[in-house]
């Protein structure tokens, strides 16, 4: 795997070290282990859930990372409560026209990363239609 990455021009020692240390077959389904090192896409075990995404998905919590991909007026406490103790939540927070990208940890500390513009989040914790 590392040789393949080097041939592709990957030179970052952090990436190469991580790829050398972590056996890729441990990250794939049992039936995909024989082809784990091939240069192709592998199934990721997707599942579709139809629900109000503004409230997260507490049935599968806690999460290491939560990424909100639509503008929200605020981070709903029910969503933030789904983070692990060292988890991070990334969300565009503001009004329907302009937002600021915010990274919040599980303890409520925030870093702001500038202006962004996303489509509005709909749902109980999002914007009204």
C-alpha cells in the first residue's frame, strides 16, 4: 500500500506512517478483506434513514465528529449532546443568507473560521419554511 501511495506522489510522512501502521483489512467488511489493498472503491456499509436531521441521530450516538452541511441558526443542544467527550461538531451558523463556519467541541468551546454560505437547514432545530 505504501509503495502504491509513493508511486502516486504521496510524500507526507504522516500519511505514509499511518498507512504502514494500520492494517487496511481491519477497516473493511470480512468479505472484502481479500481485496482490501486494491486501488478501487470498497463498499462502506451505507444505510438510509429518513428523519429530521436537524436533531441528529441519537439512536447511534455518541459520535466522534458531526458535520452539519446546511446553515443552521444555532447548534441545537440535542445535537451537541450526541458528541463523545473529545468529539467535534462543525456547522455553518447564522441566518439563511450568510453564516460563519463554527467548530465546537463537546464542552462548548468554539473556533470560528470565517464567512460561508450554505443552503438552509429545515426541521425543528433549523429554519422555518
